[in-house]
């Protein structure tokens, strides 16, 4: 999902295509985080998925920045996730 999408389109594609977007890659403003509400620690699984669904629905959409990537520190092997 490496493109700008509306919140509903992002969620529909995620469910329809079984796609996962690493949540470490998301930048969320304080205002948007406050609008989404508190993290629900009472959930037994998928706390991050439930929270970011609320973040998406409180937003006007996603913006993809193609020049970015994330690095994972793994002592056994180096890994960089890039599109």
C-alpha cells in the first residue's frame, strides 16, 4: 500500500489483501493521537491494529513517502525494510 489512501480505502485493502504495514513506520501528530483515544491495554491481542484503525478513522488519510525506510537491529543479521 505504497500510496496515499483514504482511511476507509486503507482499511479495506488491508483486510481484502491481507496486507500488514509495520506500525513503526507511521508518523502521527499529537492531535491525531488524542483524537484516536487511548491505547486499549485490556485487549488480549492486536492492540496495535485496533489502535491504528482508530488513528486512521480519525484522520483525513494516509500519505506515503517513498524515500523512507526502517531499520531493525538484529544481532544475527542486518535488515532494512524499503519499498
